[in-house]
C-alpha cells in the first residue's frame, strides 16, 4: 500500500500566517505540521509516500522532508496541485504513484495521538473497497459526518447543520485503485471542488466501504483554534504513539 499526504490548498483560514508559507509547514508545537501525517503513515508500515502540495512554496517541502529517510520513509516523492480543486482532485494526482494498488491517504493538517496500524492491517486483509477512520467529536458540523443504520455507515453528509451522529470522518482514508475511476466521475460541488465525501459515498453505494474508530485523540489544524489545540495536545500527550 502506497501513502499519500495531501498538503495543498491556500490555507485562507490561517491568513496572515499563510501569506508567507504553506499551512502544512506551520509549527505544531515543536515541528512542522506535515511531519505528523508522514510519521503516521510510516508507523503503519506505509513508507513509499507521495506528498501533494501547491501554492507558492512547494520547494520548502523538498527542503524540509527531502527523500524522507530522516522520518523513516523509504522514499518521498512530490506532486504539484494547481489551484484549489478539492481533496479528491488532489488525490487524483496520485494515480501514477499508486501503480495499480491501494493507497492510504492522510490530510496534511491531521494530527493523531496514537496510530493507524490496526486499521491499515484490516484494510490489507479486506483486499478491496475503502476504509475510513471515524472519531466521535463535540462539533461534528465542522466535518463530514457518518449516517448509521445499526453499526453500518449508510451515508456521509458534509458539514451538516443538524448532524445525524457525532462521528466525524477524519482525514484518513484507505482506497483500492478504483478510487481514481470514481474521481473521474465526479462533478464539482457548490464550492467548485471535487469532494472526497462523494468518493466515500460511491464506495458506500457499492457496498465496499468499512470503518474503524480512531483510537486516542484526533484534531485537524486548519484554523487558529484547532492549530493551538493541536500544539497543546502534542505538548501534553505526544502524538503518533505506538
């Protein structure tokens, strides 16, 4: 399974910090944000990683991450996303990297306390389809939210005003190679983006999406409040623990 870290976008919610650098290069406590998802993948045995970035600072990722060896990766390669086309559009750039096989995708602003080792092993045994990681949160309206029938996810709704559950879809996804065919069928949303929620719902309709609940705390770091929260959580409890 190949790894993909999505670290593009303009990070407008973090202006003016992101006027001078990419959001994913900002510090989360004592190191750059993007190093956390890379470490998350490496600890799950996913050490061939593509970093998809964009904006005006792609060279800074190369200077920071290099070939990935310092973070335990076997190799890190890079792709450039022009503009902001959404998460699914960014993922489409990883098709050649996937080389016909499955991918584990982590959003570049996602920070977790522990690891995804068990989920990655489950998906390897699953062999096809998709797996998403869910986490119960106090503010699900900020995220894609799972709709359940019993313990089965039957739909995902994006940023609902009245959330159908408290289980947010974290920015960690595992897909077979069919994901790239699904992305080609998408049409832009009202935000003029190709939505990863639409991809997940296609797998749900196919009956091949499974889910696991993420162990430990999880946060994004895409707003001032969540960036501060992520730094405090890492300071107080560490991150990506084995």
